[in-house]
């Protein structure tokens, strides 16, 4: 008895001591929340502190950023729930059919994500206050609720912003909008290390933050997910319900529950006299947001937007003459966060019931999506599906009928053992529908982002959407292994159809292996090869030790099938020594960055070179571009942007002279406008003036102006283009390409240059395009080349690297680097 009593006293003493050591954020950090921006390392330290001194928190790390900052999440619940956490998680997934077994869970799961945009920094401060409040004053919520907090989704962006602000802010802070502390420099803290918008990356999962987070997210699939943001300084606070359009798979319950949560928030905001708005601007359509992606996986997904953003700093005077402080901002986010947990706790039973119902997919029209094409493209698509834990299989031979993506009508093709099948007859069937559907049904054309993203188009695969369930079997892929051939062989030939081929080429070049490419089709050793095929010959690499071993080793690394060529004498077409078999140079590439360029597009290109192509690129700043010696580079890439202050008359002449001397300039998107409509260049804007606008004035009412204006807009639509597949920029493509057109910018077909991809009569296969905007695309350029002296201007009206997810456009960009006007060796 005495021993039991002693143990009880020790336990009681330990509990009192543990609780007594728990500090609130002010005590731990040494300043009041809102008095300054906390460094990410200090946020992590505080979460660790709470976890060490509370029995209600399980704090873990799920990865690191590109700049090696930790990514973390805290699970907060009652002691009993934490002790049974795995059982709660398993029962929750069983409820959705994602785990075997049947259960009736009774816990609500809430996930709160903070600071996905680094310079929307008030939410991470709110995360610390929310954590402390839950484990001290709101323990009653935790009896039937598991709360997951990711305190900072984007640590690299947050620290970029916080470090800059702490360097420039006045003391005390200056509320004037003209003050330096409210003028965040390029590229800003919003994006991650590679300048990607992580709130547009949930579905595409191109960034390390997303890839690592999805592993944990898919282990939980919460009932509610909140993404905390900031907006302009003059907008007060936005919370649910969301604006239209809603995707058609979103259930009435998900919409109604948003309203229930919004009304609970409104109660607290009204008590404090805080302004807010709902049902405007932020819709639920594009699948890669932090509100829509969870919604398509059964959650009530929501965005909360607080006034502020990178401009606000610690305090700023708004246009309404009030001062908005960081303390205000974090308290608003704190209030909605706690309110969300409260509503979840009150409705745990209903959340579980409706969550189970969401994963029943009997009413989805298309039951299966069948895809065939290049094996590398299939493999890359499977990698994406694996990240989302979506099931797939392979079908056998037989005719598959349904909606044919390429033709836009009913059709069929012959299936093979390599035909991939993705079915909606699985727990994540609604997400499959969203990602693969041929056309997005739009309730409203006024949206916040792109309106088309269908993966068969994005990956360049021949596809059919079938209303019938197509059975599929899994199989193991056999790696392609190459063996060193006899030394008497002339070399090797490799295909050119995918980004894997491009990575293989880049690796060969970096290993000092000389490579040729074919400008025309040819036949060698009884096999037919298309344009762009790679030739790796012994004659070009006589000085390279262990030539065969090195080439085969690199080919195996990239799983490339090499075809040994015993002779360079062709069966048909040119021999290896023909001028049609061009030696690929080792181009030195410069990439413009800085003020004037789009940080997002710069980031896409930077990421592409470093993480996808694995080929060196040299970023150079626009602030010193005029002083750069361009002769050090073979290629200059201009991301989309506004170059009026950079390309003055002298600098434009400098660039033109460099091109004439053999340089290659690649202009993307709005960068083309810097050269358009000049007598020195072949590029010009398509200007179409509707006949009925002549001197009639605009009688559209004030209330209808915004909706009327969408006739002139394109909001991320997929449009069919024609391709000159004989041009080196198009090697690896056939005569049709589906482009993702982000806006209504239109440029006329080149008169003297090469129109590589172009639109004759606009055919929108998915997404929204206004009538006037569609007309403006008639006879317009998508990708083209203009020769100037010994060099080339390459125009990419549409961005082939958009958000790194439009896989089928990437080879156009690679071809522009290595194949187009490949003249360096010829000039020696």
C-alpha cells in the first residue's frame, strides 16, 4: 500500500512539475506574439518545448526543405487519444475504405496548415498561440478531436521574408505605406526555395515540401483542413463558405458544413467588432489548392484569408486610415482556428458519417480511364499516382471504347498489356475523376485559377474515358539492362521521345561523351529511327577512355535501351557522317532573374534545369544585365516578365548583335512583347478589332462589367495546336500538341521564321475561353523560331514549364536548348 501511495505522490509531483514548466509563447520567446516576426527555428523550438512539457502533444518532423529547414507537424489530443492514436487513425481510414476492416470511429480529425505563402507570416505566429490554447484552456475539445498543426508549410519563404523585414524595419515600426519596410523586394517571401507557389502544388507534387507532406497527409485524410493565408491590406478577413464555382463532386454536406463553420466564426468576429466577408473570390475548382485537394479527398477544405500579406509588416495604415497590426492579424487567425476545432468537436459524429458516404463512388459517369503511349510518360504518370496513393493497373489486349481525348468524340483503340487503366471504382475515385476528366464542368466562368488540367493531355498520352469498368492487373516492370557490345561496333542509337531521354542526353554531355542527333528519319540495322534519335559513336569519342562501359553505365542509370550499331552505313536515309546527323554542342545557358522577370517563371526554369534536366544554368540579374559579356553564353533565356526598364535601345541592340553572331535567345510568355511589332523582328501581336465596337460606346451596366469582360479572357484552357514535326524544336512530337493556354495573349504567325506549333482554328478541348479571346487566337503562334544572322530568337508564347506539371510540353524546351540551330561546332 505504501509503495502504491509513494508512486501516486511521485506521479502527482511529476505532473505538477511538468505543467509548471510549460511556458506560453511570450514567456518562451521573450516577446509578445505580434511584437516581431519569429524565426522558423524559434517556432520549431517552441513546438518542441510544448511537446516536452505537455502530455497532449505528439510533435514530429516529416522532412526538410531545399534549404535544410525542418518540416514538422504536431498532433494534439487527449492523453487517452494519443495513447490510442494508431487505432484512431486506422479506424478513420477504414471508414473511408482505405484500410481493410469495418469500424465506427467517433473522433473528428482537423488539420490546420499555416504559412504556405512565406510572406503571409501572421499565421505561423497564430499557430503557436493556438497550440498553447488547445493544451491549456480548450482540453474539452480534445476529448473527441485530433488536431494536427503544421506550423509552417513553407519555412524557406517565411525566413526569406522575416529576415528581410527584420533587416529594414524602423524602430518603432513605421505604418506609412511609403516606408521601406512595406516594399518587399524581388522575389518576395511568398514562394519556396525554387520560387514555386506551394498552394498550387498539392496535386502536382513537384516540390519537396509537398512530396514529404503528402506522405503524412494521406496517413490521416482529415475531416477538416484549413489553409491559413493573407490578402491585401484593405480586405478585412475572409472565411467560408467559399465562392462558386464548386466542382461537381463536392457534396451538399461539404458546402453546408462550410457555412456552419463560417457562422461560428462570425459569432466571435461580431462580438469583437471585426469585419469579414464570405462567399466571394475564393472558389473550389482548381484541384491543387490547400482547400480543394483535401475537399476532393473527403475533407471540408477551406481557405482563411487575413488582411496583410508581405506589405503589412508589424503595422501599416490601410486606405481606410486604420492601422492594421501583426497582433491583430494573428489574433484573427487564432480565433478562426479555435472556432474550427470547436465546430468539429461538436459535430464529430456527423463528420464521420458524411466522410464514409463521400467515398462511395457509384454515381461517377466514367468508370475507367485507359491510357497508352510512350512507356516513359506512363512511368512518370504512375509516379504521380503513387504519391497520391491512387491505384492503377494494366489491361490486356482488346478494344476499348469511350470518349477519345485526341479526337474529342466517341472512339476506340486497341488495348495492350502496356495500356494503363485508372478506375474510379476505388476509395479515391472522386480524385481520379477530378484529375482525369476530359472537361471540367463549370458552374461559373469567373474563377481564381486555371480551369483545365486533365492529366492525359498534360502527359501526352492517347486516352479513352470509358463508362464501363475496365479490369486491370498489376505487374512488375523489367528494367532494361544494356551490355557492352563488341569493340568493332560503330556506336549506339537511342530514341528521343521523353524527358527521360533528355536526362540521359544531359548526363552524357556532362560526362564529356559527344552525341549526335538525326534531323531526318533513318534506318540502321533493320530498325527504323525517328527525328531526334541520339547517336553515340566511337568515332566522336576516340579520346574517351572506356567508351562502351561509360555509355552503358549512364544508359542503365536512366533505364535507356541502347541499340548497338554495328555500322554507320544506313539501310535507309543518312549515314552517321551525314550533315543531317548533327553533333550536339555543350551549350552554356544564362537565365535572367530579378526585377522585371516573373519570379514564378524564373523559378520554374531554374527548377527544371537543376532538378529535372540536371544541366547547369547560370542565373544573371536584370540589374546588371547591361554590363554582362553575352559572348560567354550560347543561350539566353528570358522568363515571362516586363522588360521595358531593362531592354532600352542599346541593350536591345546588344542582344540582337549577340544573336546575329550565333547566340540563341528563348523568350517565354510576355517577354515576347519586348520584341513584338518592331521592324527588326518577325514577331507581332495579333490585333483583332470586332466590327461592332466602332464608335458605339460601351453600354454594359456597371454591375455586369466584370462578367462581360470574361469574353476577352482565357483562364487556363487546353487548346489543340498543329505542329511542324520536321522542325528540330518539335522532335519527339507528332503533328498535334495540346497546349495549356494561360491567357488570351496572341501573336501572329511568323512570315519569315518557322511556325513550329500554332493554332489555325481554335479548338478548346477543356477549360474556359471567352468568345472574343477564342477569335483572337485564329492563326496564332504557340512556339516559333526566327533566324537572325547565325543565331535564333525562339518564341514560346505558352509556357511549357508551367508549375512543372505540364509534362508534355517540356521536350519543346529541351529541343530548343540542344537541337534548334545547333551551330557551334559548324562555326569552328
